[in-house]
């Protein structure tokens, strides 16, 4: 494997991730817990990279894989900014772009993402690019929709209902109603609340009831208090 110099360590679960320099270019180096984990993500990333929705694999050895560095905006930061400023157009655009990325995953891997974290995506050149594929596995697309909704609700920069334009646009992209995924959303919300300290005091039942009421009554989200 080619030599490299570490520029900085990046936050990640289940593996170590570094921004590195090698031969005058910047890359992402991932150090996995096992060679099997490295092979799994490398194979999936390699498939998706053919579409431009994932970084290319540059080099690898045992549990180390060197990836193309994708320079763009962090999806989570763009999402939070949109919810902070009530930018409905941006939220709906993000939902549409995320749905396209997920459809690419389903078409090229026959698997689903399972656990969606907006920090694992970069917005570049009008598309959402994935940079983490380790947890991809067998499943159904509605699980990804529910996971994305739960993450959005727990990470809205304002009140949870500020992200409703994103939530309902994502459902629309998949031709789903809230009642189709509400039980899975509730389960994902409880799981996230148990994993994080911030905002873990949210009344999950109240939040879910709000989603259902909005779906049934068509409440103007801008008038919710």
C-alpha cells in the first residue's frame, strides 16, 4: 500500500477514519476492525462509485482502505441550516436528493442502508454522495425512510416540526404515507433517544402523535406551536 501522511482524524463509529496526504493528493484512509469489514465496505463502495454516488477505492491492504476524498458540504449541516431558516425549498430538495441516492443503493446492491446518519453524506454537484457503507444489509426500503425521518426529527435545528417539509417530501418520493412507516419511525426514535444525550428527553409518543395528526389533518407546519 502506498505511503501517506495523516492530516487529521475524523469522527466515525466502528472504524478509524483519517484525512491523509499521499503523493501530493488528499485521500480518506479507513482502518477497520477486521479485514472482513474492510472488504465488505470496499466492495459496496466500489459498486456505487461507478455511478458517482460514492468515493472510489484507491488502494487497500488487509484492514486498511484508501478512498477518494469527496470535497463537498456535510449533509447534516446543510439540513440543520435549512431547518434553522425555515427553508422549505432546500429541505424538499435535500429529501429528493437523498431519495435518489437510496434508489441507487437499492438498484446496485439489492440491500438497504439500515441506519441512516446524515453525517455520512456529502452534498456535491447537486447530488448526495455516501461516504460510509459498512452497515448496509438485507432489508426493506421503508426501514431507510423511517431511519431518515427519525434522524431528521432528532436533529432539526429548531423544533422537531421545523423539518416536516423534509419528512413529507421524502415520504412522497417513496410514494408512502406516514401511517406506512409510523411504527418503524417510533422504534427508531426510541433507539436514537437511548443512544444520545442531547434531546433524549423528547416525549416520543407526543412527537409521533404530531406526525400522525399532521398527516391526517394537513396542518400548516408553519403555524404549529
